[in-house]
C-alpha cells in the first residue's frame, strides 16, 4: 500500500475503532458485547493454536531435555569429583596415620638408645656409585648430615650415609654385599662382623668359634670410634641359622634383619650418638609365651571282684 492521504486517514480510523472496542469491552465486564465474537474467534483459531502447540511441543521438550541432560551431566561430574576427593582424603589419612606410626616407633627407638636424630624420608631407590642397595633421603648437609652417619628406623639398623649433597644424601643399606658392621650378641655379648647378602639373611662371623648361639638370639651393633660410621646398640636382626664350625676359629651364623629394606619410608640419621653404650637396651622386649597347660590326672580304672574273689575286668571307660 502506498503512503497516501487516504491510507493515513484509514489507519487513524482503524486505531480509533480499536480503542472504542477496547473501551466497550472493559465497561461491559462479564456481559461484554464482544464475548460472542471472541468465542467465535476462539472456536475458529483454537484448533489451529492447539495444532501449532502440538507441533511445537516436541521441539520445546527436546530443548528442555537438552537443558536437563546438561544439568544432570554436570551433577554427575560434580559427584564424581566429590567422590574422588573423598577417596583421596581417605587415602591421605591412611598414609598419614601409617607415617605417624612409623615416626612414633622411630622416636621410641631413638629415645631408648639416646640417639639424637634428624628425621628424613626416602625419596629414591636404586644403584648409586656402584652400590646395588641404596636409597636417597631428603636431608643433606644443610640439615647437618655428614658422611658415615648411622641411619635407623623404628625397627633397627637401616644403613650408613655414603654421599651427601646440600638437600639430599645417599644411604648404603645394611643388606648390600659391600656393607659390613660390627655386632654384639644379646646376653653373652659375643662379638662378630655382619655382611649383607641382598635379599638373603646377613652372614655374621662370630670371633669365638665356640660361642653358644641359637636360633632366635638377637644382635645389635657393636659401635665405632666416635660413633662413626655406626653408633652402638642399634638392633640388627635375629639369628635364623647356625652353620657347623667344624673346628674353625670362628662361627658363622645367619641373621634376618629387623628392617624391611624394600618398604622403607621414614628414617632417622643419628647426628649425635649416645653418651653411654645402651648394649641390649634398644631391643624390644621378647614376646611372652603362655605357660603350658598342666596335664590333668586320669582316674585309675577299678577292677570289680566276684563273690568268689575272682577279679573281672570293668567295662567302665576311663576319662
């Protein structure tokens, strides 16, 4: 339609009629004269509206489902993150408790031997400088660590420091074939020298070929001059085998170390040795065994006699 004078007058007229109808509808309220035309229009356009609505509903539902699925996926991801965080928290608590127990046992051992120690953690394992059984700890010269210091944990002798850096140090483990330490037998105080044998028990040469030694006997370190490389009294292991001496001047025994070298974590480097030799004082108390049960007395079976004095065997069972 072109913009002419007649078209503008028609537009103004339609606007005026629309306002008039709105005014009549509002004033009529429930009895509005426009209710009839409105219902007629509803009956004509209602089915069309419903059809369009049914046609559009799947699309709307699809968009709603997409929005809901995004929300559910986000919820699932959030729950998975929370579950993982809880698992990590529980794992860290278990690890913390285990390390706290190790540290507590280490401090008890150090206290029993009057060792001044610097705590450290094993951060690496493997060959170093030709040694096949070594670990790296996270303490070095900045922490007061020097070469040839004794390394222990809560169970006993771990090894000795061989190389020192500013913040780390290398420890030669007691089960290394190049490792040798002087030992003292519990009780009798017989002296010997223990050598590592890798995964096998340590081999100890007792200086006294006639020394009385049995399985289950325990050994501690003899100690070195000025406590280097070994302080005295550190538990070494338990005798698990005695080789025949065959008239030799020395006696060879096999000793299972107290320390598990494949599961080291918290260790202590002895920076100051004890003022006096603790000897067997660092060894844990031996487990007490219950006394054997006393045998119960058995009743003696009675042999009844016949009136004529002849004995007849009894059929009564003994307890």
